[in-house]
């Protein structure tokens, strides 16, 4: 019965998830221990816009924009290094472009308005015991679950 | 607190890069770069995402609790070891809600999107383009509607 429950909750096992989560944590801790910086992936969006836009909202990130590019480049190349060696190689998502584009716009607005995303709030903020981050994560998890189930229920797939 | 982010130490950018590499490997190994896997979680078909976020947050929590007691400041920057604490206001709820709609619709978040691109999933550029457009739209709205370009408003840097 426990085996049934396990197969229901984790049909693809736990190893890849736990190992991946541990590495995400280790990457975060590596930067924090050497620099004191709590990394987050979504500020890169605004800090990078400061290269091409003079808006004051983006200009505040000029001081950090270079290392944020370097960190994001590390994410891209780290994922590539895994995929093309031990991983499954390249693949393309089947999720429809309109879902990615519209969802992406809302992710861009929401993460910037809400002061962080799955890494800034979800990993560093929750790891810091920040109530603000716990509330933000609970909010986006609950809303995302509702939206994903609704979208599936009205027959949008993939 | 506004810290000097243009760090002069020659190992600063290499350290950030290595951290990013490990972070990116983690996103690839954990399958979070695959929107389908995130959508499976949101539809209660595979709860692996909880292990990923929980595992990463647990390791981070342990390090954040310990490192500050071992050293006064970070070796490459001289920064104090501070926790990541943001002030709470209604934007935290509003932003979380908008992010949740986008994440539930697309199955992708910023870090996972960069990793997905590295894996060769060029289709994810739709999402990354959307994220930049959304970030610009939000910045434009803040500047134009609220005139929020003041140093005071810019004091709290977010991730």
C-alpha cells in the first residue's frame, strides 16, 4: 500500500528531484558563502533591460547587471553541460507557444511586482525564514495549481 | 541596504559563474526545465517539484543559519552575511498571484527557462521573450503610473 502511494505521488521516482534540488541549493550556497549575495533568477530580466533602457526602474540594477548576466549564463551552460553529457540530450517542449509567451509575460510582471520568483523567494527567501517569501510562494503555488487545472479542464493540451 | 555590487575581486565573477553552473546543472537534473514536468506537478500527477524546492530551500536554510557564525563577512566582497528578507506589502500578494497565473499557464519560471534554453529547447524563447516584455511592462507601469523612479522607491532591490 505504501508502494502504491509512492507510485501515485512520485511516478518518476525521487532521485532526480532530490539530487537536482540539492544542486540548486549548493549553487545558491556557493555564491552566498563567497559573496554574501542571495541569488535570484528574475532580477536578471530587469537588470539586463538596463543595458538598453534608461528607465529609472531598471537603472537601479546597473550595479548588479554584469554579475547577473554571468550567473544566468552559468545556468544556461550548466544545464547544457548536463544535457549533452549524462542527460538525455536536447529536446523541445510540446507546450504551445501562445501558452509560453502569454505565461512568460505574466511571469515577468508578477515576479518583478512580487519581489522575486521560485529562486529568490522559493529558495533564498524561504531558506531565510522570510514570512514575506513564504506568503508569496504559497500564493503563487495555489494560484498556479488552480490555473493549470482549469486550463487542463477546458481541454487545452499540451 | 545598498551594497557595492561591482565587486573588484578577480574571483568574484568566476565564483558567480561557477555557482550559476551548479544551479543550472541542478535545474537540468531536476527536470524543472521541462514545462511538462511542472504542469504535471500542478495537476497533482507528480509531486517531485516539492522535493526540488524543498531540498534546495533546506540546504540553503542550513547554510544561511551557519555561515554567518563562521565568518563576519564574505571573502570576495566583504559583505555581511544577511538573510534574504523583503518587506511585506500588497504587491507581494498581487505579484505572487500574477506570477502564479503565468506559471500555471506556461509551466515555466525564469531560472528554469534559462536552463531550458541551454538544453536546446529553443521553443522556450517564446517564454523568455514574454518574461522580458512583462518585466519591461511592469517597469514602465511603475515609472509612468506612480512616478516611482525615486531613490527611495528603488532602495529595495528584489531578486
